[in-house]
C-alpha cells in the first residue's frame, strides 16, 4: 500500500508554503517535493539544512518528520489518508474510566488530566510521569478530520496541543531530548490548527526554553519572538507576555548579550502585573516565583551573582509546599551562587537541607544540578572537613536517579508518543 508523510505535508502548509513555492525556495522541482511527501524518496543531505530552515524546524525535528511515514488506504476514489479514532471519541484514551463521560465532552477530561499531571509534576518531577503521559497520548487523534470538522470540535485540537506540550516538558525532565522536541513541534502544529493563540504563544515559550537549555540562542530568541507576535493577536495576558519576555531574556543571556537580557527582564517584570482580559483554559501557571527563577537563570548566565542571589531569595521566600521541584531547583542554584561567593558553610547547609527534601523527586534538571553541586563542592574538600561526607550524600542521590533517561518503560512510551494521526 502507498505511504505518505502526513506531518511533513502539514508542516509545509502550516508555514504557508505550497509544494510549488517550497520547491522554488529550495531550487528543486515540484515533483521532488511531491515524492518527499509521498514517502517515495529522501531529501539529499545537502538540501536538508535549507529544507529545515524553510519549514522552521530544527534538523532533528526534520528527521522526525521524514521518519514519520504512514500507510495510506486505497479505494476506488484513489488514495485516502489513513483514519484514526472517530472525532467524537478522539483523544479520550483511558481517561473515560477515570474522569467520567469523556465521550460527551472529551476536552474536559483532557483538561482534568493535564491539571492532575501539573500538580503531580510539581511534587515528583517529569521523570516519573513521562511514561504515563506517553501512554495517554498513544490513543491518538485524527488530525486531518479534526481540522476539517465543525468549529465546536476545535477544542480537541487545543487539548491535543496541551497534552503534547505537557509530554514535551516531561520528556525534557526525563532527559529524552529528541522526544521533547518532537512533542513540542507537534504541540505547535496542533495549537496553530486550534486557533488558540494564547496556547500557541505558550508552546513557543516552551520551545524557547528547550533551545536555551541546549545553548541554542538563535532558536531560543526566534521562538520567543514568534510567541510575542502571536500574543499580539490574542486577548491580553500579562503573565504569558512576561513568560515570553523572560524566555527572550534567557536567549539573550545564552547569546552573550547581557544588556539586552537585563532589558528584556525589566520588560518581563513590568508585564507580569499587566491585565488579563481572557485566559485560555490550557495555560500553565507563571507567577512571581516562576519569574524570579527565570531571572536568576539569566543573571547566573551573565555572571551577576549578587542579582542572581537576590532573585533566588525572592523565589524561596514565596515558595509553596506543593512546589517541591521548583523549590529544589532554586535552592541548588543558590548553592552555586553561595559557592561562587565563597560562602561555603551556607552552601553546605543548604545542600544538606535540599537532599533531605527531594528523596522522591525524579527530574533530569535536578539531577544535573546535583552533579554540578558535587563537582563544585569537591573542589573545596581539602579546606572544609564536612564536605567529603556531603559529597558522598550527593553521589548517593545521583546514583538513585541514574535511571532517568534510561528506563526501558520511558523508551517504549516515547516510541508511540506524539502520534496524533492515528499511527
């Protein structure tokens, strides 16, 4: 049976290219683009960077689009796209038994699931949860039928976008970078199709975060700018604008542009208290604590330890009991600042306190900070007699989290995750 790269074709349409215009931009024949989308041929290696740029994706995201070749069914009318679940039942998966009459209003069930995941994520980290959200996503939704459906079914696309964004964050926290990018790219496509511009802007912020985390300043800034542009055509939402401006600041910090970073942070802080006229139900929280942590990341990156210290104290002063991961993240960043200021006794005490509080936390971001803290403290071991025992505790905590990113269950889950077209 014939095959087709549905997601590659959809991405082309999303960025506004016809097959002819894409071919012209790349300097190839239209039939070449047709063969790529049918799964009949592969773009040559020297064409791929220009193709990725034209589609607005990273090289590994392009590889994912090219690898996603689905079987099409044939009929008397010719080749038809494969079909997933009926739209009325779309994306319900196993939520029906947990959350009530999901078939009558599936987006409410998905919203409940997303909110439950967010609460759990704050307490235990995405490393423990990624397999669960991947399994939930595996139920699938038929993209093309939902896009062509009546307006009242568009909330299902927003639900799918939000679930993929959540999966992207949890994959990131499980050290599954390729899966994180795939989920977030899928979320971007679905949010565009849903016409929820606030959600679309938020997905851009998530993509910007991922790019900054991996040191890709160019894409971090590009995603943040795109999010701010989408937000211009959405109802006012000061906190979402602040989040995007904070992501822009991080991009500038990664790019080694401290003045631009501090200006963007000042704009973000002003926006944080701006009006919210209407809020999409799919937006994740971003508050003064979230902003303080993002600001501290920027100041650490540009080497301003004093300002990073102040921001982290602000974040910890307003912490809540259920935000275990963000609290631990702020504490471990503060440890880095204290060591940089040669306040080793305080750094040791805070490290010990943090280790006491994160026994059940599975997060690659926390794991990275534990490793970093261990390295920094080890350099002080000859001067401070209490450090060897503390480093031993850190090594044990690191060993206990060595499963992050390597568990077979995560790999199995990731293999089917993000397949929203019935595959």
